């Protein structure tokens, strides 16, 4: 499906060496947002580094008590001091995370699917008003571009954007990839751009090579990358480094942190890559030093 228009395509020029200017506000493509949106985004992205380390632990909303998240009350709190932003569902937030925490939250608002059935067949299950009631700094759902439920999942995203716009709440657009599709730069570039055109305020997509710099250049709002399946710690740090080096403004990482041999050491190593531009080998040295 994604290849449909390939035949008539002419060469593209993403000018990847020319960063998009960000006059008036530190975040790409966000200068014309209202004060509330900017304030919330400034909680998610560190205004000094312009980057974020988001901790994703929403996996249970489709997978149940998946490995590493069997006991969120035990596994997540030790990571919170090193996390810039939480991404989770409202049930686990309310039951497992202490409300005294001073961290921004991106609220997972979709439901309707589990790993037992079709993952892409989702609806919005959490209103923006309820997300606001839980002090969310942003709301999120995913779009399955090119998938059977492309239209419905884009409609879910549009609903969050429309409701969020009323209250100054940004929307994170996640580009989920159906099994039949390839995570290459052409697909991820298309998916990221489509959700940005719809009006999301930042995008979560996957790192790919080659061509991730073109995915970033073709997307007029900030991109953060998902971690994906667990891989060796040095590989995960290398992926994060390459993504940041090519213009990503952060990570929204789950399994490669909470399934690491030492999650607390791993998230600190990821931070040095994201906020300080540390090389992966050095970040891995730090991981080894901090590891218990
Ligand atoms: C998937 O269910 C969630 O949207 C996750 O938040 C996302 O995949 C990021 O987590 P991970 O780094 O484990 O891929």
C-alpha cells in the first residue's frame, strides 16, 4: 500500500544539513502554539537541552502483566528520579505511582485491542478532560498508517488533537507499524508526516537506517523514538545516540530500560546520550560502572 505512488516519484530533497529554525520557542514547529501548550511541552522537553527521556510503561494496556512490568509499583518508582516524563495508562498511574511525584505525564488514551486480537482496532477510551483531571501534560494514541484501521486510528488521533486544542493539551502521535509493513525511512517518513499534518504536537516513531535524518527533516514537529524490543544495552545506547545525532529530540523508551540487567543504571546511561550527546561507548562505560 505504501508503495502505491512510487512509480511516479521524483528525487526528494530533505536538506538534512539545514535544521528547521525555531524562532520564538525552543521546540521545533511549536512557536505558534498557545501559552498552555508551550508550558506543557516545556515540562516534557527540557528547555536547556531541548530533549527528553520519556519512560514508557503503558505496555500492559494491550499485553497485561508483561515481563518487567509485572509489578509496576516495584519496577517503576526507582526509575522516576532519572525520568523526564512518564508515559502510561491512567489505571496504572492511579494505582501504582505516588501522586506526590513532580513529573509530567503523557496519558495513553486508546483502548479496544489486546495482543489476543487485532492490535490496530482501537478506540479512544480516556477523554482529554479525564487526562487533565489526572494532571496530564499531553495525551496520546497511535495511528496505523497503511493498515486496515488507518482511517479509524487517524480519527482517534484527530479526536484527541481537537479536544486537546480546546484545553491547551498537546497530543503525541505514535506511528504504530502493522506486521505487514516495513519500518524503513520511506514508511516512517510518510507516517510521521501524516500525523504531523493532522496536527500532533510531537511524534513518536521508530529509528531506522538508512534515512532517519530524512524522517526527521520531513516532520515539522519534534520526534522521539520508541525503544522497541529488548536488545543488548550497548546496542540500545547506540540506537539512541544515532537517533539524537540525526535530529530526534528524545526517546520514549520502555523495554530497553525496564528489562535491562540494571534498569536504574540503564536509564542514567540513556540520559547522558540524550541530554549530553555522550557517545554510546562512553555511556555504556557509565552503565557498567553504575550497574549493581
Ligand atoms: C507499546 O505498547 C507502547 O506504546 C510503548 O510505549 C512503546 O512501544 C515504547 O516502548 P518500547 O520502548 O518498549 O518499544
